[in-house]
C-alpha cells in the first residue's frame, strides 16, 4: 500500500489530554488536542498509537495519539460502563456486555455481532482535506444552530437584508389553508395532508412538525431550489438533523450560535424579548432568569452532543459584533480553503 505518511489530515472529534490517559505508555510522548483540531498524521505503523502533529505546526516533532480503532474501543467501553483492555486486538464493531470476570467481578465485553453499539456513531476522527469552492460551483449550505432565544433568527434576518441577492432561505411546506394576503411559494408551499404524509414517507423532509392540527416542514428540495438560484442557503434546524445533511451535495458549513455568560445575558438582554415560536411567530415576552438558565443549559447540551459537527462557534454577546463575525465567516467561506471530510470530494 502506498505510504500516506504526512499526507493524511484528520479532524479530532473529541478532546484528548495524554496526562489523563492511563493507557498511554509515556505521557510525555502524547499530543494533546481539542475537539475540532486538525491533525497531520505522521505514522500509522502502530495499531494502537498513531504519531501526529497539529496541522501547520512547524515543529517537526510528532506526538502519540490513540489510533481511531483504539479510541473507538475506549469510547464504546466507556459508554457501556466497562473497563477497556488495551492491547487486546479485536474489531470494534459491536461490543456486547457478556459476562462477569470471575476474579474481579467486573463486566467484560466481547466482540460479537450485535446492534448494541454502532461505531458510525462514535465520534473519534474524521479524515479531512482542504476544499475551496470553485467560481462556477454552487454555494455551500450554511446551517445555523443554537438554543431558543440566542438571537439566531435576528442574525439570519440581518444577513438576508444585508444582501438579498446573495443569501436565501427555504420556503416551508404547510397543510394549513392559505391566508388571503399570502401567495403559494412565498410564505409557504401549500399542500394537502395526504401529499405531506406521502412526502414524509419518502424522506423528502429535513424536519417537520405539527402545529394546531396542521403539518409544517422544510423539504430537501426547498434547499436545492435556493442553491439552484446561485444563492447561499441559510437554514436553521435542530442539531440532530445536521448529520443527515452532511452530504457531498450540500457540503454544509455548520455555525453554532452560542450564548455568552449568564451575567452578560442579564446585561445585554435586559430590555429584549424572547420569542417562543419558530421563525419569530410566537408571542414575545421579556426574558426571565429561567430563560437565561435554559438557554445556557441547552447550549451546553448541544455543544456536548453535537460539537464535533460544528465548523464555527460564534458567541452572540453583542449583536453587532456577532453579526460582523458572521459576515467575516461568510466572506472567508467563499474565498478561502476549508477542511471538509474527504468523502465529500469523491
Ligand atoms: P403560521 O401558521 O402562523 O404561519 O405558523 C405557525 C407555526 O408553524 C409557526 O410559529 C411555527 O411554529 C410553525 N412552522 C412554520 N414553518 C415551519 C417549518 O418549516 N417547520 C416546522 N417544524 N414548523 C414550522
């Protein structure tokens, strides 16, 4: 096999500190990294410990990092509440809690075909490659995620107004009746319940929900039609839908809008209102202390669970500052190279 040494780049999907790793043979030899860091692989000769450097680091010395296989095993073991056993080579796909070890009375795990654990859901590393959009190519889908009340819709709206030719949003589908001032295809695409249900069956929706006995949803085709107009498509969705959008076709760039500290929330949102419904259509009420706490808690959960899918985190402390950061991010996205999964380029 041709050597990939020094030519392979991976994105770390977890935090690693060798000082806290009991399995590493020599802590000083380890390389610490954070979720989202790009690492250059210098050697994969050892099945358990790879040698890597931080990408762009001029220092020629590489450090040890757990191999993908070993890290998957560690994470599976942790998820199942058992003790990982380094140096015991077996394929990771599917661990199963099987029996108690007679001496230690600890649960052991063995590898047999089992659906209990799917390594596709174990975030370890992802092979990445630099990608720069070509001028004749469609724009990438930009996904905005963040907790309720963080100001995501406000930022989205500011961006749209700043350049209506350049940015676009999807038109949702609904089964409710069209109101007199509305036109089909503008506020919504109005369809029958039957058609909506068929479309759901055929996986045509990225997400959908029910509100006052009607269905509402965003279709995959509605994203396509924005991109087909040669616009940047802005989409805000729940973070769990992101993994279904991570395809070659959309090459989504995921931005997490994060709340500042609770102190800053109290200061900056003193006279602001929180809008409960989606797309700012709910009733607006002044923020309560509980809203701030919920926002921070929900942001933490999102970051823990889906942080490995975020390409960029923007803290919305001051709206103008956050907006400018968002603008800069978009400019860079269109002019500079970004790391994307290798699978998106083939
Ligand atoms: P309305 O019928 O007043 O236009 O909208 C009522 C509600 O429908 C909104 O507040 C929002 O909660 C929901 N809604 C609108 N578009 C979508 C969508 O694309 N997906 C989902 N899940 N709900 C939507």
